[in-house]
């Protein structure tokens, strides 16, 4: 099966007008990938740091396709030094640090929070889910970027 350029253009148009953040499709002949994540690399995907605004159509000669892997050095990473309780994502979705684009962030590093106070929102299937603080404390780290895809169990905020 080969794909025509008009089909690719149609897919790009449909993807652009959809609420999807990432899309990929692979066959034995080609791989097609789209992303709206502006270069933000999520831990669940192995992709290059550059945003994909166009398509990649790569003919493959064998069943094995090389995949770039993000490697971080274990020496003195901030997460290893940071203290406090980590709030993790209870679901897969898009993280929003603000209640609306023209509003300020729910919390910032150094803010004192009360148990139950909203830290951020995760949108999943067009539903906005507030993520509350599990305890009183001070926000020491915000571990996600605004409008980034988050996975279940991914670390979001650290509270001390």
C-alpha cells in the first residue's frame, strides 16, 4: 500500500482541526507521525526534541525501525535532590496550569497550598479534571509543562 501526497495533505488538515495532540500510523512500507506538542518531549514517547509540524513518511526496508531514545544522565538530577511529596497524575490527558488562557497559574513554585486546593487541571476526553493538593505545604517544583500530555502516574508537582 502506498500513500498519495493528497491523502497526506488531507490527514494533516484533519489532524490540524482536531483536538488530538499526537498521531502516528505505521505500516511495513512507511511511518506517518504528527505532533502539536511544540517540542515538549513526554516520557511515554520516544521522539526527537524538535516538533513535528509536517509529516514524516519513511520507507522501511526491514521490519526493524530505529527509534531515537532520550537518555538522561543519572548524576545529580534535580528530582534526586528535591524533597517533598510528589503529586502524580491519576489519568492520561493534557495538563493545564491555568484555569483559562488569560488567567494566572493555579500555583507557582514557593506558593503555600492547603489540602484540596487545585494545583492544575488535566483534560481527558473533553472533561476538565481538577488535581487537588493531597496535603498542606509549599510547592517546591512543578514537574510538567503547560499543555503537555501526561500519562497515568506521571509526576506533576512536588509539595514539601
